[in-house]
C-alpha cells in the first residue's frame, strides 16, 4: 500500500518559487493501475519521482508498505529503489555499451545477486517479453519498441511492488506503443502496482483510475 | 554489488570509451616510464663512477702536494706556494710499514716521434710499481724495470693507441722513439683499455720518473699513488704519511691525502642526490598525468550523467557510484603504470644497446615509488570526479537529453 499525505515539493526558478507538488494526498492499493494525466508542468513527473524516491518532498509523509520512507537515509532509500520500485522512462535510458541482457541484469548486479541466479532471472524475464533472441544485441541494434521492452524487463527483473512509467510510449510509433502498454498491463494483471504518466488521453483512459493534475494539485 | 561485478563494470566503461582510455593510459605510462628512465640515468652515473674508482684498486691513497683547505674561510692574503713533493719524500714514504708499494707520477705533454711520424701525447713518469698500483696489464714486452727511482734510464712503455699510430702493425719492441730531445727504447706496450678516471691509458708514453723529471726540468712529483697493506690500515697509513711529510717539511702539513673511499663517498652522495632530483622531475610528469586523469574523468562524468542518474534510479547508493568511478581511475592507473614499466624498461634496454659501457639500471625504490605515485595520483585525482558523480541529482540527470 502506498500513501502520500500533504506532500509539497517546491522548486526555485530564478527568484520565483514554483510548486511542483502542492499538498498532494493520494492512496494506492497493491495491484492498482492508475494513469496520471495533465498538461506539461502540472507536476506529473515530479509526483512520479517522489513516488520513486528519486526526489525528496519538502514536507508531507510518504508511506510505502507501512514504512515512512521520507525519514529513510540515503542508503535505505537506495535499497527501497533497488527492491521495490521499477522505472520505465520515455527515452529508455539503456546503457549503450552493454547488451540487452546486461542492461536487464544491471539492477541485480547492483544488488549483488550472484552470477548464476542473475542469468536465470534475466533469461526468464526476457523470455516472458519474447526478447530471448535479442538478448545479446546492443541497444543501437534494437528498434524503439524492443528497446522499451528491454527497459521494462530491467524494471521488473527485481520483482518490484511498484512500476513507474513516465511517458513510456512517447518515443514510439503507435503500434509499438500499444504493444508496450499491453505488456505493462499484463504485468499489472500479475499483481504489480502500475503508475503511468501520459499525455495520450486514449491510453490514460485504459487505466482503472485516472489521476488528473493541474499546477501541482491533484484534481478530485 | 560484488567486487568482480564492480571491476567488470569499470572495465566495460573503459572499453566503451576507447580513445579517452588510450590517451589516459599514455599519459600515465609516459609519467612512469620517465621516472624509470631518468632515475636509471642517475643511478647508472653513480654505478659508472663507482666502477671507475674501483678500478683504481681498493686500498689506494692518492697524495697531492699542497694542502687543499675545504673548511671555508677567506683565502690567504699571500699566495701559499706548497712545498714540492720530491723523490726523496717519496722514498721516505715508502719506508712506512703500512705502505705495500707506491708509484710517484710526473705528468707532462710532449711530442713523441718515430721516423716521420709524430704524436703529441701525455708523458707519465713513474716506476715499476705503477703497473700493479694502477692495475694495468701488458699487451707485449715488459713494463718499466725495477730499480732506484732516482736513476733515469732510456726505456719507455707505450699505450695501445700510441703504438698503433706510430708503428701501425709493425712491432715497436726494441725500436727507439724520440720525446723532445730525449730518446728511449720501447720495451713494452700496454693492453688496450678504455678511459680510466678521465685518462686515456691508450694514448700515453710511460718513462722512468727520473727521466721524466729531467725531460720536464722539474724536481717535483705530480702525484703519488700509494697502495696500503690492507683496507683496514688505510687511516693509519694516511696518518703515518702525513707525519713523515710533516717531519720532512719543517712541521708543515702541506700535502693532501685522498683516499678512494672518501672520493667514492663524495661522488656517491652527489650522484644519489642527482638521482633523487631526476626522479623528482619525472614525478612531476606523473602528477600531470594524475591531473589529466582527473580532467578526463570529470568529462566522463559529464558525458555519462544520464547513466549515473539511471544507476541511482536502479538503486545504486552514493558509495557505490564513488566506488565505480574510483575503480575506473584505479584501472587506468594500474594499466598505465604497468605500460610505463614496460616502456621504461624497453627504453633502458634500447639505451643500453647504444651505450654498452653505461649501466642503465632503475633503482628499486624508483620502481616502487613510480607505481605507488601513479596509483596514488589515479585514486586521489579520481576521487573528485567520483564524488561529483555521486552528488548528481538523479531527476535532473535523467531528464537531460
């Protein structure tokens, strides 16, 4: 279970104080599928970053599985990111010098999982996304849709509770976009909590719950 | 993260950015190589000089007329003319019980001619003992005959080069040569030898000391080489000789005694200092290499901002990011140092082929120091970029591009 209470996040832009998140309260149950929609600069990505512990709120409480993670140290937060959160980015963020399998293995490598187990889990997750035959390709040898599938594999290889996808279809053509959304939804079906930031109203409507944001506030 | 994974990750990164890796390796390698080659030059000079002195014989004392004051103070107002060291003084020294044998030397330059050929060479006036004291060896014939040193005789011994120049392939033994207006019969030729203490023993003519004195019209002796009975009695021999001369010279200490030990120690100190300073100069290039590593690593951090953001998003804590980047710098330093050792030793080998007489040998401390400084520099200068990477804001690094 995820709950945000009165979260504020302000940025200083020049002399002006901008409210990235303005008193946001939100509760998500395990296995939820929600899309976050709103115009640019409405705070969608900031909300996602706070949920993923990449960004620290200025005030408020964020409870993840009963722990108040805003009180966690840097090391503990890194551990939460490593074990409980998976990220999917618009620009994939694959490391170009590593093969698909090595990119997928990266979170396990960082977590210190031993080689044999790593191989097994990477193989399984790539197989489930039908990417086995591409596992030794480098990102520049893959299509956009394939790259995003590798990125998704990387996000879920640690079996996280929460999958955060920031415009995952933004750099893809329509067909690959649908394909990626189908994969994400299939993962949600298996129990992962899925949060999807999107501009695309049609994609947003597919979610069980739509969170609309304007100027850093969540619309009721 | 496991250590072998850290190493592998760093290795992948270095492999991925080949140009920068090669450039940094080169900088490091040149630094280490220059430390090795420069200290080898210094150390080689030290060994070379030591060998030169050792070739003089180990229990050698050199007596110079006149007192060399090295204690400082204003120079005397009146020019101090040292009393000459005469053959009588030499014979008195020979009576010391610490002296095994001694060889007085009178030096001058004069043209030596044989038929139409003439050559200006150094003339050494000495006695039969010179052969052993200077550890010379004969190619053919005999050295100066034993006998009273005050008696002149018209014989001479030639250096190898002189013999070649005047006689070519003909044997000079028994031939008469002319030195200014003195004539002598050649009775021996020295073995071909290299330079010894700056004197080319190939291009000399050795005649009895008394003959040399009359040739150059002098009473005095230029040097006396004394071989002590054993290395243990060197200091006693030195005192004894000073005493002998003092009683003969009305209580004045007007000779200087140089022992080979003292000379060696002085040169050893000077040349060791030289080696250190050469090493220090070379260390500057290592430092430059270190700063270059810092620069390039900072650029690498800037280039890989998104990668660092990603690693953070995937749950890499600060320390791990620092460790990853430090491992990269350490890798560069270790590989660079290794490459430097290879280049340094190959350089020494090549130089050795060109200058076979000069020993090119890097002192052990220089090897360790070079490698240690290389690693130290790499890590020290890698720390700043690594911390810079660890401090990057993941949100901003991921939003870039």
